[in-house]
């Protein structure tokens, strides 16, 4: 049976490895000859700008208002798009800098395990420098 809609080459199948997502984002960029504009400075700025656009979706709203917004399919899709923008620019920045994002995340999680042991950190939002036994 043929699919009625042609699947985008940029869209990988789910579930997908991080490396496949990076490759898809890279293909999208390269097809448009945008790598020339993707300097570390520009990619860091783009990531921050997209993060601000995500934050703007929640600005001045109570938690209850945010929950109502996220229950609305259109508003939730807008939030998902902003999150995707942030992640894609972060992926491109890591790729441009030669940083293995999966390795960087694994390393950071290991560091956080040390900073925030479950015994001390569970159920509170204190910074690791404020955690203490007892």
C-alpha cells in the first residue's frame, strides 16, 4: 500500500537516535547553504533568542494559566515548535564545535549525579552548594 503523503527527507523515523536528528538538521541547513552563517557566535545567539521566545509563551502567566494553555492543542504545538527551535540550534552549535552532544549530556548527567545525590536532593530545589547531610 502506497502512502498518500510523501515523507520529508528531513524528518527521521521515530524513535530516532540523536545522531540521526543531528544529521537531519544538518541536511536541512546544507540544502539551503546556511552553514556559512552558522558561526559559533550566531548559533549561540540564535539558541538564546529561541529560548527567549519559548519563555515568552509563559511570561506573566500563573501556573494555572500555563496549564490551560498547554491543554490547548494549538498553543501546545507552538510551545513544541519553540522547544524544537532551541534544541535544533543547540545541536547545530555542538556540531559546529565538534562536540558529541550525546557524550556531553552523559558527562553532564554524571557530574550532576555527584552534585545532587538522591539522598540529599530528592524533593527540594536547593543548589548543590546548599545541600548538606542531616
